[in-house]
């Protein structure tokens, strides 16, 4: 029941996004729809290349440029966020509501976490700098559970190997 409700909610988000794009005069091609649906269904934060690799089996004539161009279009329409991390490839987030991110420094995984928006930080930034804040984003950097487990397994393996000598 819960999974069906979640599925329905995602379908509604996709249909609302399609209507928003059509209202802007954007024609919905099968490739554009697939990229949009992929972004709105995933909780991951894929790169354009990862999206391309996931969808290319179903759309062999699609290029990475097509994915980039559509992501740019979706970003301009407010349907996705682009997350940049220095020199790394941009990642894209289909969850555009205010939320924060935890980023693994080992594997690069990004997880959303919900927390009350830190509006007081924006007010303080405005007071200290004179800027007019438009938005803010926050990432917490650490080691994800999978990488922690992998490290623990590797460490225990080293201990067992050393004991066998």
C-alpha cells in the first residue's frame, strides 16, 4: 500500500513537471520524458554521464549532449537542481524542496537529509556581508555506511591475515 502511494506521488510529480514544461512551450520527446522521469524517480544524485549510461540501452541514438541540454532545461524550469563540487562533474538532484546533503568523501555518494531550513544563517550572512541571500545549501562531508563497512571488513581481514602469519 505504501509503495503504491509513493509510486502514485512520483507519477503525479512527473505529470506536473510535464505540464510545467508544456506551459513553457517545451515539446515532450520520448528521450526528454525518460530523462525527466529518471530524475524525478531517483533519490540518487547522478551525473549527466550516469543518466546517459542508464538510459542509453533504451535510447541508443541519444547522446550525452542530449542529457546535458535537457538537464539545463529542467534546471531553468526549476525541476532539478545542479550540485557542483569544485572540479568534479556536476550532479543533479530531482528533489527541489529545501533539504541538505551528506556527501561521502570516499565514494562520492550523496544522501538527502531533511532538517529545518537554517534561515537564521541567511539573515546572519546578510547582516555580516550586506548580501541579499537568495538561497543556501549545506553539505556534511563524511564516510557513508557502505564505505565504513568496507573499511571495517578490510581492517578485520588485515588483522586475521596478520594473525595467520
